[in-house]
C-alpha cells in the first residue's frame, strides 16, 4: 500500500515545484543545534505600496530555517491607507517567504532599504526593488523556467494528472517518476549555476543539493560563495554539516530494530565496511537502484562488507513487502516513523536515496555514492577487479524524453 507521504511527495509537491515554481526537493530537515551561532544585526527596511488592499490586510514574512530548530522568525506588516512599512532582521541576507492569505512568494532580503509594490490584490504581480540577491534569484528562476526540461516535464505533469484520480497507484507512480526526473535535471542546472555565480542566493541552492554532493564538492562550491552569504542561515547549516558529518569523522552511533524486532547497534559492525542505505518502499528512485546494489552486494558480501538498509517507511507491511519483492538480502532496520526516523535525523538525511559508507574503524569514508562509485571504493580497498553491470539509463544525461518513455509516462 502507498503511504500518505507518497501522495504528498507527488500530487502536492509536484504542483509546488512545477506549477507554483517554488523549491527543489521533496525533503524534510532534521532537528539540530548550531553551536556558537551569533546572529548579525543587518536590517532590511521595508516600505510598500498596496493601494488595492484593504486596511488591516497583513503581509507575513517568514524566515527560512534550514535546521528546523524552532518556529521560524516571522514579521507581520499591516496595510494602512494603501501602504505598509517595517524593519526585518536579515543578518547579511536570507531567504524569506512572504504570505498573504493563501498566496505565497519566495524572496531574498538583504540589509538596506527595500521597496515593495503590489499593483493589485495578489502577490502574482509583486514588484521588489533594492535587493541585488533578489534580482539574482529572479534571473536564476527565469533561466530555470526557460530550460527545455522544465517545459517538457510541466507538459508531462499536466497530461498525466489531467482528469485523473490523484490517489491512483499508477498516477502516483508516474508523478513520482516525473518528480524524480525533474529533480535530476534541476540539480544539474543549479550546479552549473553555482559554478558561475557567487551570489548570496547560492547558499540556498547548495543546501538544496547537499545530498547529491560529496563533502569535498560541498566545500568547493561553498568556498566560491561571497563571504557575507556564508554566514546566513543556510550558510551556517552547511558549515555545520561540513564540520560534524565530514569525511573521516566518527559515524554517529545508533540502535534500531530489524524486521523481527531485534536490536542492532552500529558499533557491532565494527571491523567491516558498512553502507548505510537510506530508502523507502514508496521511493521510486530507491527501488530503481536496488538491482545494481544487490548485484554489488552479492559480489562483495563474502569480504568485509555489509549493507544496512534504513527505511523511512511508516507502514510495516509495505516495508517488508518491498524487501521481498526486490530480493534484498542484507540487514534491514526501521522505527517506522517515516521522515521522523531517528537515524535519518541523526545523519541529517533530507532526501532519499542517500547513503553513507563507513570504514571498519567506524569513520565516514564517503556519502551519497552511486553504485558505480561505491564499487570503485570497494575495489580500491579489496583489490578486486571487474565492473558491476549498469541496470539503468545514466541519469546524469540530459535525455529527459528517454526517461519519460522509460517510465511509461509518454510513448515514443
């Protein structure tokens, strides 16, 4: 059975991504403490015109909090006589969401004077002046929407969802596939953007792509971003990730139950190379990787190698059925808490599939490896030769149409 989170990650998230044109990943952020954080005192001084809004209408600015530590800081500006004004603490500059009734608009606010105009009673025609990072954000968004993959996938989404039952398993499967293809293409676009821009918005773009990059790559992209922006909310979160879950740091210990409700301690696997594989039965890209991962496991399981599958399922029957259907012979653990899974929170997993490779000494070797890269790591350590068969089309290509055909969304 498909979980309710599955429906959210498709029917709702795709509208959010492709129609509302906000955001990148269907993902959840774990709770953490950022030690030693001192907030800068930069202030954006907002002056606004809203002649079409009634007196008392409220504009609510909510700061983006990547750590999800507390309720995010919010600022409410009230319209009176066709105008509004107020000061918003921005540090060196940060992402905010502006909400008015049921509408929302994402924007980047930097210190200094900023003017906002609402020509009518909607946020769709909002005009903002005075924040260069916001201009950068608009330019990046315009470039994104002009990409061929965006138009192709938006059309595919409309064709799949038009007049169909949004909770149908077949429709959900197709929407999940479109979402996955969209995220793959969007990530490549954003990484190209990060290579050519130093704008303050780039900490958010890098944050959205953390699980796709190695620690070295994150550090490289992060070092290119202007220094002030490195101290905004996303910048501090990225630095926390680099410092606490970096390569060669000790993998955090955990205890979790298997399908028979036996407890497993991570430290009990010391002496072996361990791949923590974060997945779920409802995750289409996770399931697509399983054949290649199973072939690799069969090749190396006689050595010093073990896989521990950590499931973000909330339904026990779906979890166990997927293990059997995909014939996954390694250790499987879960607390069936979905995205509140305590191990995924401890390892700051924001999207799946994700993985962590741990050394026999219990230290992190690498993160988010493709199966081919995982084999390279194991061959290097076990001095074995040979290649694992590739079971799927190379998702690093730009062949969006191929992927839509392969997933049964469109016909050739």
